[in-house]
């Protein structure tokens, strides 16, 4: 892909016209400034986005977020909608870590008042939340696991007392995607997930203990319960091995059925099937199970964090540790736009619904949906609020983070984990990570500039910045 193939349609908005390639069915829209766009042009990111625009049933446009980078089939940071009932659903458009997402918790604590307790807080959370490959969480019976897959995080609150009812009200889709059917999940996937509930995993997953560094929109911040100097906790995890196996299973199934449905693709990693087909329906039912598992996973992690905070600080009540919101960023959802019923694939992208949307909790109807753009261990994260313009410009979506600029291998060549740990701790950031190699893979310089990414998101009207958070404790797998 070349720069001259794109045309600039507005400030920080570029387009590859449908005529840019003979097989494209719709244009591709990119949200980026010149520097972010240059990074996308350097690899196959924009080629992958153009490939997405060839999918049967894709409608209106596909779009790429400012954090977009290469992924499996779909680029990470890609969004596409296919027209129901017969437009395709593609597992690659959701990703292997189904409903990887983020949950933000607030506390009544102030960073400046913690003193030495800050280190204890990070340490105790790291002890309470298993992280890394192979670590076990709750071990569920087959019947208990099916309950989680079918009913999501409300099942944990109602049946096991793991959390508060208010947590569910502030979780996307109430923590349960409809249409989940555990019978569509393979036994291998269930085995992989049976003891992973309440675990963080490895890679870019984390629990960060942060301070509210700056308030940028006082009205929205007040609605979300944010104030300067406040201690918050951001949780990033997903559906673990269960979701990975579901994606693997259905990519294989759909790849074998492409010829049957007469589907020709520029990349087999885009393997798909009509949403109305048996394969499409089965995948959506299994994907919903993985989404419910992921919301449940973050529910358990959030509950463990709440337990740590109330144990270390007895003056804090459980209800004082609040869920601001929990939002998915690897998911396909059936939504309606101007009378069109579509399947919106968000891969490395989150919802960004504006004020007044009926799916918003009452507290956020006036300000828009809370949106989170995590940075990296040594930078800031942003809390934003969704804008109405996102419905027209990006299928109600925005980006999910800063986005990688270096591969994990390249990052490890530039710094060792022990040195990175020392560098972060010299800046007052407490680090808990059992693997120096894993830590080096997630070095801050391996990610795009979160300030630049958040600025682009706001400039194109997808979401507005509400608050900036700075980490003082990082827990990774």
C-alpha cells in the first residue's frame, strides 16, 4: 500500500476508495495522523484492512483505528460490519482472545496518602491474582463452567457471591452476551478454560494500580466517580485458553467450508461463513460463551482486587471499590444502525456509544459510554467518553489501546527484562512479573504514543478525553 493510494477526507481521516482494488466491496476508512499513518504503511496493516473490505456482505465501509497494526487476518484495530442475516461472520475479525477487554475500578484512596502501603497494595494484588502461563484460578465443575458460559458474570454474583450487583450494571451487555450455547464449545476448549477463571494470563495482559493524574472533563469525571490523586485499578484480560481454542476450532471449520459457500478470499486467515449458516450460527453461539467467560474472568479478578483493598484498608467498604465500566475489545455483536441490522466485528476496538444510548447505565446516559485507552507500563492511560459521531463514522467504535509499534522479539532485542524492571522502579513504578522475558516484550517503547493516539480519537469525534491515569504499580504475567 502506498501513501498516494489514499485520499485525505478530513482532519486525521484517510480513505482507500472502493476502486483502490478490484475485489473491494466497500471503501476503507483510517483514523490517524501522518506519523501514525506512516507506521501503518510500513507493513501489511493497510493491506489487511483492504482485505477485510472484500468480505461477502460487508456494508458501507470498514475502518481502522489509530492504534491499528498487523494481526491474524484482520488487522488489530479493525472494525467491519456485515449485513444480517447472510453477511459473513469471521473468527479472525474477533481474534483468538475473544472478549479480551478492560475493567476500571475506582477506590476512595488517594495516592499521596498511601505512603509505604502503595508497595503492599501492589504486592497483595499480585498474590491474589494468578498471572502467567499455566497458573490456576477457580477450578469449576463441568456444570459450573457451563453456567458461566451460558450466563456470564451475573451467574458468579448470583450463585457464588463473587462481586456486587452494581458490577453487572456497569459491564457491557450486563456481562452476558445473548445466544450463548455451551454445547457449541468443544471439550478441548472447556478443558483449557476449566481452571483459568480469575487469572490474568501473559502477554500484554495486566493489572495496573494507577493515580488519576489529570481531569480533562470535570462533568464526565464526576459521573464516573473520578477525582485528582485518586487510586484506581485497571484490569486487562480475556477468555484465556478457552477463547483461543474456540477461535482455532471455528477457523478450521470455516476454512473447510469456503468452497461450499462459494467464498473466495485474498487471505485464508479471513475464513468465514454466512452468519445465517449452521457454521456461522454455531460460531456466534460459541463466541458468546467465550465472551461470557471473559467478563466472568474480569469479574473474579475485580473481586479479588476489592478483597485486597478492603483487607489492607479496613475503612474502605466493598461498595466503595466501584466498577466504572467493563468493555470488550475483541468481539462480534449484532447491532442496528439506521434500520440496518449488522454484525459488527471489533478486533482490538471497543464500543464508543454516545450520550443517550439505551444500552448505557443511567449514570452515563448524559455523558456517553466510558472508554479506556491503556498505554504501556511506563506511560499514561486515558479514560474517555463516547460521542454520538462515532455511530456514523466508525460503527460506534474507537481504539482499544496504544497499539504495538515493535514486535515482541524486536522489543527483547533492545532491552532485557531485569534492566526494564530497574528503569521502571527508578521512576517509582512497582513491578510484579515472574518473567523478565515477558516483561521485556511489553517495554513501553514497543507501543505507539498513547498521547498521540488519544488525541486522534478525540480530533475525529469518536470519544472525548475525560481523565489521564498514571501507573505506580504494574502486575504482569
